[in-house]
C-alpha cells in the first residue's frame, strides 16, 4: 500500500520515520529517557525546555487561528469565548479563589493533553478511512480516555494536597477505586492493541486497486505513547512534580509537529503550481519561517512579561492558559479545518 505514491503522500504528516519519532510511538521512548534523566540528574534542563516549548505551543495555536482566519467562521469560539475566559479568570483571582484556579488548571491540563492524543490519533485513523468497525472505535476511545482518567485519579489519590507545589481540590476516590481504574485502563489498552494486531492489513489491495479498511500504524503508535506518557508521568508526578514536565514536553513537541505539518500541507495545496519550480529546501525554509512567526511572538511576550513582573499580568497568564486549552479544543475540529 505504501508503494503507491498518491496514497503515501496523504498517509503521513511528513514521513513514516518522522511521524514515528516526533508524533507517535517514538515519543514514548523519549518519555522513558526523560524519566531516567530526572532520576539520575534532575529536571533543570527539562524545565527550561518546557518553558520554551510551551510558549511556542501557544504561538502555534495563534498561527492556526490567523493562518486560517478562523475569526470569520468561528467568532464566538476564537474571540468571544477567550475574552470571557480571561474576564472570569480575573474575577476569580480578584476574589481570592486561587485554589479553584489551580484546580481548574490541573484538570484542564489532563483533559487537554488527552484530547490532543485523541485528535492526532484520530487524524491518522481518518487517513486510513476511519474506524475499521464500531468495536474498533469503542476500543480506541477507551484506550485514550480510560488511561487519562486513571492517571488523574492516581495523581489525586497519591497527591491530595498539592499540584505543582500549589494547593488544589483533589478528586480522591480512594485506593480501591484508583486501582480498579488503573486495571480497567490497562485492559482497555491491551484490548485495543489486540484489535490493532488483528486488523493490521497494510500492504494489501482489493481487486479494484483501492486500499482495504485497515488500522493506520500511526494511530496505535499514538495510543501507546499516550498510555505510557500518562501512566508514568502522572503516577511519578504525584511524588515529584518534575515528572509532569516529561509529559508536558512530549505534549508540546507532538503539537508543534502536528500544527506545522497541517500549516505546511495547507500552504502546499494552495500554492502547489506557483512553487513547483522552487527548490524543496527553499520551500521548506519559507514554510518554517512563516510558521515560526507567532511562536516567536508568543515566546517574546512571555519573556517580556516575566521581566516586567507586573502583578496584574499573573491572572492574564492564567486566563491565557485556559483560553489556549479552549482554542486547541475548537480549532482542530472537523468544522474548523474544512475549507
């Protein structure tokens, strides 16, 4: 199947190898390596990487909004809702509800990171023609959402007082419920992987030359990386917040890779004929430079805000984080990416 050029072009974000290492299964190896680094050396380097990548991540969201002019089709989603979120955040901060703000940040981060894994895996699934069956779709969703839930319960049970050093409202359902959730999540992932093995049909073609319904390897690579990242980072993060940085960096690299690939693909489809005579390296350099405009602006703004140390900027940063979570959940929906 992958020997057919047209199908190969739409099968991956960039290439099988690149997607494996930066968006899919290779990320789980990086997660384990980063955990080992924290055990042996500490988290100073990972903390610095997280700061840079998180601001680039936010800028990539702005780039997607601006590049596709989403405020025209989705004004309520990309303009009204973020403004409302920032206003409510300022109100809660002014009223002294810091614990509530920290709690929202914690649970929203869990949901946001899980939904990103869901979205990237679903992208690969769509390249292969959608779910193989209703059972496949149910197992897929279970393999994403159940580890996410189990990780959150494990963290709140093991660390009921602090999230990244701040007090928060922990949803602690007890040791037995937490263990049961972990067991169910493990079974869900195992069932999904068994289904992936069963439905692996890459390389075959039907009589008319069309690809059979099969399970895209990028899909189950993302699911495996998701399960390893959540299971390790939140469990270990309950005793040492540094391990949450591992998941954050994994999440940011995956998002930047995906966002850049989508921007590059859109630009290529809009100007394929005009750029046909341009060398490949120049096209890639121009695409990357165009994509980096908003990430660099976001990073520069974060540096400037940190240097100014103005107290009124703190709620804006928190509100911006919440708005970012909201936008990422809206700008990659089917409605947002359709022409």
